[in-house]
C-alpha cells in the first residue's frame, strides 16, 4: 500500500485547515472536555469520601439526568430563537463559574454532599443549553461535504476526554486533592470560552419563534415529517437500549474473566480507546455518501461486537471486541450528527439537537435497566446475545421500511 493510500485512511483534518473558527472551537472543546471529565470523576470520588455510600454516588447520575432532559429540549428551542454564539457563551460562563464553586467548596471544606448534588444539577442544565447551541453552530462554519469529517473530529475530542480525563483526575486527586482537580477544569475551560468569544455572531435564520413549549413541539412535529432524520434517532435507540453492555461489566469481569475492580475499569475504557483508534483511520468517513446505509452498517458492527463479547472468556478478546464496538459507535455517531445537521433546516437545528441530547442521555440509562434485568432473569451471555440480535433485526427492518433513510446523501441534500 502506497503512502498516498495510507494518507487517505488517516483522519481527515480539512475542517481544521479550512476554518479558523472551527479550529478554535474544536481545540477549545478538546481541552475543556479533559477538565470536565476530570471534574465528573472527582465529584463521584468526593461524594463517596463524604458518604461511603455507592447509592449516594449513584444519585449523582440522577441529579444530572433530569436537568439534562428538561433543559436539553428548552435549550434547543433557545438555540433557534437567539444568537447561538451568545447562548453558548452565557451557558459556558455558567459552567465555568460552577467549576469555580466546586474549587471553593473543596478548599473551604464545606463537606456537604447536597452542595455537590446542586452543582451537578446546575452543570447539567448549563450543558444541556450549551451543547445544542454549539452543535448547531458547526454547519455555519464549514462546507457541507466536510460535516462527516468535522463530526468525526468532535467524536475524537469527546473520547479523548472520556479516556484521559478520569485518569488525569485520579492522578491530580492523589497528588494535590479535590480542589486541584476542580481547578484544572476551571483553567482548561477558559480555552472553550476564548474559542466562543472569537466566533462571529451566529443569529438564527428563517422563521424565528420565541423559545417555549410551542417551539419545542414544533421540533417534534418536524421530526415526524423527516423520515431519514427520524430513522437516525430510532437507530440510536435500538443500539443504546438493546445492545448497551456497560451495566454488565461488574458481573462479567468476575464470571467471564476471573477479574475484579481493575478489570471493570479496563472494560469501561475499552470502547473509548477503540473510538480513538478508529478516529486515527477515519479518512474514508467523509468520502462515503450513503449515510443512512453507513449508520446501519456501523451499528450492526457495534451490536455484533457486543454480542460476541458475551461469548468471550479471555480478557484480551473481550477488550478487543469492546474496542471494535467503540470504533463502530464513533462512525455511527459521526454520520448521525451529519444527517441531523444537513437534513434539518437551520431554523430547526437547535431544537433537534436538544432532542438528540435527550436520546443520548436517556437511551444508555434505559439500556442499563434492560441489560441488567435480562441478565438477572437469564445470564449475562444471553442478555448480550439477545440484545445484539434484537438491535440488528430492528436495524434491518428500519432500513427496509424507510426508503429516504436508505437513499440519504447529505451532499445532495445540501445542494437543494
């Protein structure tokens, strides 16, 4: 294989080269994501240190889920009603101030778990407003044909933070304590604020409605009239609800691999590591035109890897299969974001990004319940195999039933 062929397989960085605004936004997101994931693991560790209760740690997730759903929908409506740069700046400033509050409570030794719950809930609300605005900005910064590459790069930033952030957080906590880990988040978040500050105004276009229940419902109404876009949400639900393995990691670490807590950590990190490796060889992603078919193919690989993981009994094979699932999920996510950003008119992008957040936040949690319940009634192996089979069957039914999804091409759509 020649050097040119190898180069075509590597990450497509044209969005970073062609758009200074996207480049700054991506760098800011990458750096700040590391700090945010450090804070996420630090909060969990601090809650456990204060309470010595795994239930109390579990409540951290519940405190973040409800605001994420409520403000995800409303935040998306706001992103279609006011300047998106302004909205992203205000919500990012809120996140930055809340990180400073975490530093203060640690250094002043407040030692109140209720304060941590309150800050987590407020952070979730700010994130739910911030994310639709930032995502809806991206199609205004780059050419339509570069959307798959841009979304792949965004996935790289997320997975890098998800992989390295908790590890760095643990190191900093052991070195200087909770306050220092929170302070790193404050410092890194300034990169995101700077990137947003340098953006030009991004006002909404088309028919602008005041943010509220009516505008949120209009987003759902539009989704029903866009079958290709609706299919991306349904495909993601199939994957997250029926083929989500993470709830079974503590059980299979011992029963499959005769391991313990460290094995659970390795299993949890494997999908993100696989996604990062996948990004390195993602140059082909922006050249594939039939995004609907690509989504089904990627999620099929994801589900098949999860199902085969249920049959693995050596740790290296289990990790390899989970890494494969992470790489496939990265490809699926890049294409799903591309369809969302190209199929939705600019006036609707914020609201549909809000719906996307609700699906992404709620799907895995429902999937944890489904996998855990099925495994308790049968075995983890049956739960993983059956979930993968249901997911793959549903995907092919969706592809056969939805012709616009089968034929979807974001570049053709953008030219209309």
